[in-house]
C-alpha cells in the first residue's frame, strides 16, 4: 500500500479529526528544498526558510499529568513523536495545521502512523474555522482538561510565524472561557434556575406544544429584531415588512416596536430576574395577537399577565430540560437552542419554525458611534443612570466591525457573537445580517435591510396569529404531573442516602506518611467507590445539570494531581472527593425540597 493511502486510512479511523477538502496545491511537490549540505528549506509566502527538528524543552509535556496539548504545525514529525513519547497516556495532543500546502506535503511524504493513537487529533483547515472545531472537542470529555492546557509550537512556526501562534493561543483561550461559562456560574445559580422552572411548571399545560411548531413557517423569511443602536436607522424600513415576514423581537425593544406600529408576532425573553418583568412587562399591555416565547425559568408574573399565547420551549442540550421532557413523556422536538440571551432565544425560535432566511436587525454586539451608545432609543437604556450602572464594571475590548476595522465591544458580547457563529455554521443556515453596523458575524450575508426586503420579503404571508390559533397545547394534566414528581422525589431520597454513606467513608480515611504501599492501595480502593457516584451524576440529567460546576472543578483539581502513589496525592484526592460529596448531598437535598414544593403547588 502506498504511503498516501496508508496515511488516509489511518486518519479516517478517528471522527474527531477536522480536515478540509483537499485541493491540488500548486507547487506542493517543490515545497521542501535541500542544499548541498543537507539542510532543509521550506517555501512559505514566496520566501525560503530553514527548517529543522529542535525540541523546545521548556514546552515539553508533564508525563505525570493529564494535559491537553495544542501543537502548531504538522511538518516536524520528529518533534510530534517526541511529544507523544513524553506525554501521559491520558493526555491529548491536538495538532493544528492551517497551511494546506504543508498538510498536503506531509500527507503525501511523511509517515502519519502516530495518528493510530486516538488521543492524537488533527485540525487541518483555515484558522477561521478553528473556533468551531474547538467548540466541538470542548463539548466532549476534553472539557475536563481546560485547566491543564499546554501549547507547543514546532520549530518552523515558533521561528517564522509567531503571529499564527499568538492567534492560536487567543482563540483557544477565548473558546475555553466561553465553554466553561456555558457550564454555569455556580451551584446556587443552577438551583435558583431549577426553582424558577419548577415554580412555573403549571404554565406548561397552557403553553403551545412546541413540537407542533417545528418547521411551521418553513422557508418563510423571519426578521429577528434586537435592540442594538443601529436599529434606529431601520425602523421605517421595518414598518414596510409587516405581513411579509415573521417578526420576532427581543423583549428590550418590544415596547418601542409597538409604539412605532410594528406589532411583533413573537416577543422573546430569557432572564429570570424581577427586573425583566419590571422593565419590559409590568403595566405594559401587548396586543393579543403577539405570542411570548420563553423558557420556564422566566419571572412567573410575566406568564401570569401576558395577554397573548405563551410558548414555553425546552432548552436544547441542557440537562434539566432533558430530564423534564423524559419524566413528563413529552415526545417530538420540543427543544430550541436558547443560547445566552433573548436575541439567541429569538434566533433559535426562528430556526425551530424553519424560517429561511433569518434576517438580523439591531444585532450590533458592539457600541454605536460612541461608547455610551449601547442600545437603540426607546428602551430602558435611554436612562443614562441605568446604562452607566450596567456598563461601568464591564471591561471594554475591540473586535472586527461590520464594515471592517475595529469596533468597541465587551467580552459578553463577544460570547454572544460566538454563539451565533457556531449555530449558523453547525446548522448550515442562510442568515442575513442587515444590522448595518456593530460587529461582524461570520458566516452571514451582509446587506442592508432594504436590500434584504427586496430580495426575500416581497410576498404577503398568512397572518401569523391565524396559524398559531391552529396549534394545540402540550398534552399534559396536573394530576399526572403530581404523580410523576412524587416518584422523582422518592428516587432522589434514595440517591441522597448513597452519597451520605460514601461521604462518611471518605471522611473516615486516615492518610499519613507512615502508610505502606499496601495500605495506600486500600485507600485508593475506598476512594474509587466515589467514581460510581460520579457516573450516576453524569447519567442523571437533572443532577448533572445542577452539579456541573462542582463536577468541573473536581475534575480540574484531580487532573492537576500528578499520577503517582503517595500520601500527599491521596490526601489531595480525598479532599476533592469530600467537597464533591458534600456539595452533592446538599444539592440533592435542595432538589428534593424543590420538587416537593412544586408538586404541592400543582
């Protein structure tokens, strides 16, 4: 078998690789040159650079720790092989090669048999797709490695392409921070969200069945209206598009739109605090033809007082909502991708109803003409005291602008933008960014709202309210829900006893420097019993969601311990387990109490 065929066969075994479609690279055969003394030179950007194998000793892996090692450059096979030999067998090596000519040459000329190791993963594509790849791998068990990231730059890249190395570090850190944020801020935050969800559970019986909304407006245009400062210039154009597109607005801008005579078909919310009710709903009457789209965790009075239809979707890929769907027996696609903001809810809902294209308006994700201009007029942000309070503690940074150059933004808005970019890329959607300002959103078509209207919104639609009147509610009864919650409460009471029992075992372990190897191994055996409980948490969607923060910190701390048998390492392991078990007992107790209260209120 030819070397190329062997390499392709090896790479095809691992679905974690991200390799762009290979094209014929002109001159790839002549990429490497050698002089009379055997020195190798590589052609890069029409220049010749000396290349050699030289291990960067200060960046070598720690063989006693589980690490996530990012390597820039695939050409230096010898350096890569040395890293594989040095690193722990439980570490992962992620090789990044953005230059297609380098990858093509290596694929054809070098032995890539080291990719038989499934903990060696390749990214060979344009760097613009790197954050999407990182989001994918950080969605696996590699999330537990985020505190043990190491970078290694092969000789060529660290010598001649430092800018690319710097870019890799920035994108990896940004994406790691973004993924860690998605796992929740704290145990208290997760439990508060669960309490809100369960307090609102009775509203599900009055909600439209979200599975019946799937592709309801397939291939019809939808306009997602956010409250960015650039919206001011598009209000008049937006008025002309009513009845020619589904209009989905965020709660921040809903009142302003109604005052302008633009009645949204849907208003989207996500924040659970009372302020959301006070700012956007209290003493405000929205037309009955408008529906509200929001998860269960919304402030209860909003559902109680809203005049139109309510639509309560499950939250896609979030454990607490998966658990709820399972125990209530909800079938079909009742989930949407809610993201991190009400604009994400609006976008995810547009995606769920099959709208295409989705047209973004007011989605600046950056400040306007001045750094005091954060939102469109006619919103709560007109109150300068409120705006100063919100943004005074936020660090401002810069990102690529809609029209090029840099525009001022915040880390929060960067995370919001990343969510859009990942969602658009993963779902291969047609999205028009008609914001005409703010930050650039990758994978979108940029055009003015007027141009978007002419191209996509020329035909009248059946009134959305007429369509919504045909949709049934969730097939749920309160009596049935009470019975289900009672069984869940009994299950969690039993689990709590298991955790309490193991906590007492771990607390009772006496570890000191005088213990023999046999005694140390016995302690390892006792500590390993916690592994079964950790797996139980991972298998139960509700526990997994509410214990994510302590699970993450526990794994990060465990991975920081060197893998050697010693009293000090076992003491560190014991302390980590005690914290995990103590928090778990507390959380399960809170879950039992919340379920009981919700059952009593149904």
